[in-house]
């Protein structure tokens, strides 16, 4: 019987290799490792599904909306991105 931690490390190494082969630039971004990079790759839409990067950002729930008062100028993410 394999140790769960050892198997998890092995699977993460496999994911790292797959992400490195398909999109090595993802791994250069802060906070993106094997698991997050793999999730991004399997979640990305096919080419032509969205008319622009802005349309994809809106779909993903990562567009900024104004959240300012008279004294400050702030933005926040749309609700979909923060609904944990």
C-alpha cells in the first residue's frame, strides 16, 4: 500500500511535467505551480469561444468594477470571483 503523501508528490510531479510541456510560461507566474497551472489549462476555453480577453475575464469573474467613494478610487472583483 502506497503512502498518500508519496503518491500525491508523484502526481504533482507528473502535472508539473505536463504543464511545463504545454505552457511553461504559466510556471513563471507568481503563485502558479503544478496544480494551479494544470487547472488553468483544463479550464481554458477553446480558441474562438470568446470574442476578446475582456469577454473571457468577465466570464471568469475577474473583471474589476468601481468601488470608490468621494475620497478614494478603488476597484473590486466581480462577485463570481469572490464567491468562495
